[in-house]
């Protein structure tokens, strides 16, 4: 047994047990294919007290994030999302040359560059040195550090943040209380933190089991997130529901302020969906098994019919799905990815080769399986040429769909 990373209660209720899996972002060089590969339990629990869905810390952040393969700038959808947010936040909070914007897990500087173009001083905090180097080379000031209370106290002696951004990082934090305490320390007295994370309600309702992987330690509802921030003297004052990552929440958090109707509406929807009942969570484990059977049945039928199948993308979520379902090179001939840091390497566990997108035109697969289904519109437009030979797209979440 293990204890809840927020409230300390003993975890005894399984949310989803996906068996043993490799680290989802640990793509392999060809020289590593014949070596032993580490697999870890991929079993998530739900806390019966605070209802935080979570994965025990099987691998340390140093292992997971020190050399990271994910670069935000290779998704045009995500770049557009960042650009729109920067414009919105600048106007809403009246940011200018006298303001200071800090982003936690700032990756390659994809977001902060937008604020710089508006003349606003910025700072990134990014633990992955290889990714931070790209940001620094592009002129985005970046601290290569794991964020927490101690780092926040150090940075706050220089300047506190008027806007603190934490997009899709809260889920990646094993010491949740230390991280949120750090936000409270670094935030200026009248500052606002903008925090985005995938909404666990969407995970449950749309059977997004593939969004579970070792780099994601926690999965949040608004109700649980409010409790976490309240413990550290912060209040959720507004919320936006976003389409990103299959359905996310963007929380605006401050030291005080009135709560918007949007917060109350999301809270009421979570209550109506049963997110305060532990049985709502434990029922998801059987749904993951049903989803696995549906996906495997489709791929078996396609291969029995003589169809060739390639993948698009090498995302973490895809590696969870492929390893849990047992889909390797017996089903997918290869996958492709725009990120040159991944091309020429292999997916963890399944050892499916990663190639450049041009290989799709050369190999002409019958089916192209979109692994980052949250980017399917962008990918279908980019790869629309597969229709020249009658190729079709395949997506999951929640059902397997063929898009002609």
C-alpha cells in the first residue's frame, strides 16, 4: 500500500490497472533494442478521502524529465493555443513592460516567446536541460531546475510573478504539496496563476485510459484541485474548459477574489457526474479492459483482411495504448513523427520504428493510426494525401473510428 500524495490517506481503491509498461517517453536508439528494458507497474489509484486519482512514484523525476523527448514547438495546434493565451492574458490582466511572467515547465520557450514579442519580461523554469537549451538559444531566459518551495523562495528574492503559468505540469509533479506551496511563494500579492491540466471527468467519460503514464503522477477534478490550492492559501477564482488534450481545465488561481459562475458550473457538473463517489472511479478499471478488447478486435480484423497499417506520432499516450493492448510490429509496420529528435529511433516496449512523415507517401499504408488523437484535425489535414491511394485514418477515444 502507498499513501495519497496530497492528503496522506492510505490508497486502497484501484482506478485503472494497465499492467507493466516502459516509461512512455523513453524512446530507444537502435543500439538499445537488444538490451534489457525497464518496465514499471502502471496502476493508478483513487484516494477515498480527497478523490485525487494518482500513480505511485515508480520512477523519479530525475529519470523521467532530465533528458526529455517532448518539444512543444512541433505541434502547430499547441503553438496556436499558446499564442491565443498570451494575447488573452495580456489583455485580461493588463500586462505590460513593468510586469513579469514566469512559466513552470516552460519547455522550449514556445509560450514565453509570445509574451516577449509583446515587450513583457519573462522567465522559464524547466527541468529538462536538453529542452531548456533550445529555449535559451532562442533568447528565452530559463532556469534549469525542478520547481518547488525552495526554488520559488530563491526566485522570489529577485522578483515575484504577476502571471505564473503552469500548463500541463501539475500532473507531472510527485511532491504535489511542495510544488503548490512554491506557486504561493513565487506569486506576487496581486498576481494570478494560470494552471492547465487534463480534466479527469473527460478521462472517465471518454475512456481516455491512454493518457495514463508514468510521467503523469496525478489526475485532477476541479473539486479536488480546489482543496489542494486552498491548503496553500490560494483560491480558484475562474475556470475555462478547453478542448486541448482531450478536454482540459484552465484554472485561474489567486490569493483572494470573487468566484465566477464558471467555477460553480463545472463544480456542479462534476457533482452530477458522481465525482465525489469513489465508486465512479473504481468502475473505470473494467472500462479500460473493454476498450482494450474493442481496439484489439479492430486491428486483428484489419490485419486478417490484409490491410497494411502505419502509425502517426510517437506520443506518450500512444505508448500507453500500444503496450497495454499488445500492439507491436505485428500490427503497425512503423510510425512517423515531425519531431526530428524522435526520427530514426524506436517506441519503448513495442520497438516500432519511428520515421519521418514522408515515409507514409513512400510506403502507402491502407490505414494510418493517429496516436495523438487530440491532434487529429491537424494531422488529417497534414496527411490528407493518403486519400490518393484510398488510405484511411483510424482514431480511438472512446470508440475506434475509421475516417475516410
